[in-house]
């Protein structure tokens, strides 16, 4: 049982005689409760009338307020249809009086007051709607529906919007509703009759709530938030509403659905409808264009409602005016729209919980969130007191001194204190939010455009990203900042041309330009990228959404590692049920992390070796997360994989755990069917066919271009028998081939093999087999003879394309990798990296320690150049075309001060490494003779 109303603060009576009269009319109350009643009645004619009506009920209610609240709700829920109108009005009267007194006493916090009002609103809508549905079913006006369908309102969906949806209903609120119906509950031939019945039920239940009778009214209902209310019926099919939002929905409607929730009728159908709207409300990418939309909405509201101009407390609109409730709500909802598509934790309905979530995730400074929360609660308290005076749907501070005094008395303070406090709060709210909504309002000294190539600037307006009026308008505000940052670069003209190339490749600009406008620090990163890395800049122009990750809070944090990456991607994929959506999500996710590695490398946060490791871990995480999705999709058609399933064996650089930004993925798929000849499914396949098609499906999942591009290029040529062999290899065939048929070069390739994904038991068997095979004794002369032939074939097939080609040619990466693989094979080294292989060459007597260290240093320099070059251009680079920024990055990535010094060191390294490797091969061959 709850205790009596705890009086923490008391209102002051505006008219003491009215207060005394009301207090005297209620018996059985404590002196403190009497003072509360006196203050409320003396300042609010509406509350006095409620007290007079409910004096017999009030005494017990004040002593057990929580029980009284529950009893009001219970009685309202059990009302018979013929008593609905008077019964709900009586319940509303008691609810209003109890919440008002608990609010004035300070016994209930704002959230409990608004929740009580909201819960009653939902209950009233539910019982009124179901009464109408029951009536229609009795009369046979809803075809196919029976008495058992009343509980779910025959598919009628009532969505609470705005404050009703967020459990923030104020003291004299309208209730904003959208009413739909689940058309799938009805036979298609009965659709129009069903819709007619639902429209009639909606009109009638709204009248039940809003009509004024001798007993008053329950709630004014507002249905104008539905799609295109001027031409659509008050209740429409859910499928029609979904089509509207998908094709015509606007930002303000997205914002409205942040607070939407099913509150009455068929709750489950309502939730299904909201689930279908999730992509409409919560965009996949950061949506900074919503800021401008919200700002435009605020300006239109100010213009239409006349709430602009200087701040004056008498007559000020606490909801729509400067520094008011709507500014806090817009600030919160817009930030939620920006980031909620990427972070489900931000998808909360209430304003105060929304601010808390935004602060926790770093989207709003904690002190700002705390201040706005405090002001929001204070504003809502004032709003409630204004409405308590006459039960008027107003948010305006009274114009007259007497009116202001009434409100102040209900708050237990005097008018001067109320006016001063409101002035401070409204001013601070406006200052905290205005800069966010009006990013273009600040001015800076214009940059002299004459200092830049006019031909370049002139053609910007012709680019796709600037053809829309909105995109061009945002870019014009952004342009001075862009040119200012360009002017500060070492080579402004070069940076301008690079930026021009970036802009020309953008398919659209509104979202990206809005992001830059809201986050000016990103412009520095953009200029750095376009002025340094053509590959990253080209990637950005096609995938500008990867900038989302930069401001996601952890972009510059330490690398999380493959296990965390894989878990993160798995969790994201689990939220998508459609296979193609999963593949597109994987592409978006991978692009962001790929971009992150590139930016970290570009800015010197990691070196080439670390970048190579991160790229490889990212690829491995993607394969490991995609493989089960491909398996499930394939199994839905052809049954589960026979036997132990398949594993993906990473080869080459992927297997060694070091790839660059443009690397293909070398893979082999190995499967173990055990003793199963076919799969068991809707369309069973022979085992060999099953795994061949499954492998093709995996390759497609990784490499097919989709709306978000492709993940990786896949190279399967290292499988047994190369391009002539099946794309998937059985475990038995793989072991037999490696033991009896494989060439020396295939055993060399096996020194770098590593299982990336698949059945754990099969993976362990593969690794045990690999380790055992590599540990077997070899014919040293045969191996070196084969290596010499291979080296000669590689040299004949691909000559180095200049000094910057660190991969192909004597003494370069592939040559040193071949030496390392040879050392690993002859010494039985199981480790896959080049350094370990070179140590194996020492153990096998091919190299001395000094030679091995020289080759390690040469390889590390080659890798640094290769990794940096691929980031710069995506292909082989030419020193005279990489530009000032590119040259500086190459030097920074390799530890040289000038690019000429780097070129000289490369040439020396190539010659030295080629001499060592050639000497080993020739010496061994000479010794064999």
C-alpha cells in the first residue's frame, strides 16, 4: 500500500478566500494537505472546480495517491460501453486533479506526472477504439471479424506520436495519433468495406474522447500527423502508409517517428509497422542534412506562429518561442536523426533520455546535456502551471501581471523570481542550441578566390554534387573554409586540383557538405587526403559516407583486433534478415574500417607493417563473418553442407597476415564431406557439385559489385592444379595431392598458408597436416633447382616497372619472399612471415645471420614503399606525378627526409638483396655440379 501524499513544497494562494473555501469543503485531510488544496484552488479556477466536484473522493486519494491512480485506471478499463463517455470524463477529472496536486506538492517528479497522464491517454484511446470495433463486429460491418478479434481491435493500429509517444504528455495536451489498420487481416475483396468500417470507428472513438459534454471532455485528439492528411482518410491501410513514407516522407516526419509507439489497438501490428519504417526514420549514414531541415522548420514555425523577435516574458510561448521546449526537442531529435541509424542506443523516445544517450555516446557534451535537461524540466513545470490555471491548451506565459502572479503562486514563488528565472533559462537554451541549428550564421573573413585558378573554381557548379540548389547553397557557405584550408597547404594549386578531382567524382553533395559544415575539423582531413592520396580521394568521392566513421567517437582509437572486429560485424549482420542486405552491410562496414586503416597510415599513426597487419585482420574478419551467411543461404536451397563443411585457407600475403590496401585475396576452399554423397535439402546436390557451387557463391559474396561496391577481388589460382582444378578441393584430395603430386612451388606456397574461416576441427587438421608436411626432410638440391627455375620464370614474365616497383624484380619483395619460403621449407619452419622464413634460411645454412638481417631490412623498406604506394595511387607510382603531398608521405612512411634519398636507398637495397639471393642460388647450383 502506498503512503499519503508527501508534501515537499506548497503553492501560494492567489486568492486566499477561494483557497479557504476549497479547503473547508474537503474533509479528513491533514493541515499540510489543506494548505496544498488552498494554494491550488486559490490560484487556479479550474483546479477549484475539480476540487469542488471530487471533494468526497479527494480525501482518500490524497492519503493513498498511488492506489487512487491505479484504481482510476482499473475502473476506466472496465467501463461498460454505455457508460464510456461519462465514465472516461470522470476518470480524466480525477486523474487531472490527482496529478496536479501531486505535481504541485513536489511529491511526483515530472516524469511520473507525464507518464500518468500519458498512460491514461493510451488507456482511454484503447477502450474507446475497441468499443467501436466491437460495435462494428456485432453489426457485421467488419467482414471476417468475430468477437475474438476485439482484443486486437481487428487490426486497428493506434500510434502515439509526439509527447504522447514519448510519455511526455502535458497537463492540457492534445493527443497526437496516427490510426492505421492491418489490411492483411482482411480478404482483398473486403478491403474497401473494411477500410470504411475502420474510418467510421476512428471518427467515433475520437469523438468519444474529444466531444465536450456536460461532464467535460477526455482528450482533444489530433490526427493530422498521418500521411498527407488533406487527402487521406483518418484511418488508412498500413501498407499504403508505408509506401508514402518510402517515396514521399520528409525530415519532419522522420523526426516525428522518433517518438512514435503503438499505444492502443493491435500493439503487435503497430510494432511491425514501425519496424518496417526503421530504414526511413534511421538512415544508415550520418545525416547532417537533417540539421538544415530542422533549422528551416524552426524558422517556419517562428514565422507562422509569430514567436520570433526579442525575448519578452509576458506572452512568451514556452513551447515554440525562443529558448523554449521545442528548441530543446529539435536539438535532441536532430542529433538522434544524425547518428541513430548507426547507433541503435540513440533510438530512445523521451527528450531527457535522448539527451542522456547522446551525451553518453559523445554526440553532445555532458555539461550541455545536463543544462538542457534541467531547463527542459523547468520549462515543462512552467508549462504545466500555465495550463493548470484554466485547463487551456496554451503554452504562453500570461500577458497580465495578475496572470503571471497566478502561475508564480502555483510554483510557490513570486512573480519577479519567476520572470528572472525564465529570462535566464530561455536565454541559455537559445544560446546552447542556436549555433547548432544555424551553422551558416557565423562569418569569417573571405578568402581571396582570385588567388586560385578561376577555371577550376568555375567548373565546380557543373558537377553533379553541386547541381541541386540545396547542395550549391550549402557548398557556398562551405567554400570560404575550404579555400582557406587550401591556402595553408604547401602547394595550394596542387591541392586545389586534387580537391577538384574529388568534387568531380561526387555523385551527390548535400549530406557530405552538411557533414563538413557541422564538423569543420573534417575539412583538414579532406584536404590532407586529396592532396596526398589519389587512391583514398577517389575512394572517398565514391564512398563519402565513410567519413561517418571519423566522427563516430572511436575513429582514432587503438586497433581493436580481429576477434573484436569479427564480433562487431557478426552483430551488425544479425540485425539484417535479407541476404543481399547483409552483403551490402558488410561492404559498408568493411569500407569504413578499410578507410580508417588508410587514414591512420596516411597520418603517421601506424607504419606500413602495422597497416599491412590491420588490412589482413580486417579481410580475415570479413571472410569469417560472411562464410556462415553464405552457408545458410546456400543451405536454404540445397540443404546443410555435407560432412564437416568447408574451410577457407588463406594463401600468400593473406595467409602471412600482411596485405596492402589494394591486395587481392589468395584463397583455397577445402571441404570434408566425410561419407556423405549428397546434401539433404529442397534441391539436393552431389557433394562435389555442392561444394563447387558453394565456393562460387562465396566468391560472388566477396567480389560481386553491389550497390555498396565490392569487398575484395578473390584469386583461387593457388588451389591444387591451379585454374585447371575444381574451385573447391576435398580434404582427401588435398592431402593426397600435397603428398604425392604437388610441385615444389606449391609446397613453398604452403609455408604461408593459414586457415581463415570454417569448421574448427577441419581447420586444426589442415594446420597439423601443413606443419607435418613442412617438417619432412627435403632434397636440398632439387628444391633450390626448382627455386632457381621459378626465379628465372618470374623475371622473364614481369620486369620491374621502375624504381618505385618494390614488388617485381631481383632483390625486391617477391624475390625476398621466395628466399624466405625456401628457407622455411628446407628448415621446416611453421611460422608464415618473411622474417621467420629468413631465419629458417639461416638454420638451413643458406644464409648467414648478417645476410638474413640485410634481406629483412631490404624487405621492410620494400614493404613500406609498396604499402604507401598502393595507398597513394592504387597502382604503381611515378615520382614526378605523386605530388608534393605524396612525396612527403613516402618519405614519412620510410623514414627519409628527401625523396631522392629514398630512391637511392631503394636502388642500393635492390642490388644488395639481388646479390645475396643470386649468390645463394648460384652457389648451391655450382656446388651441386
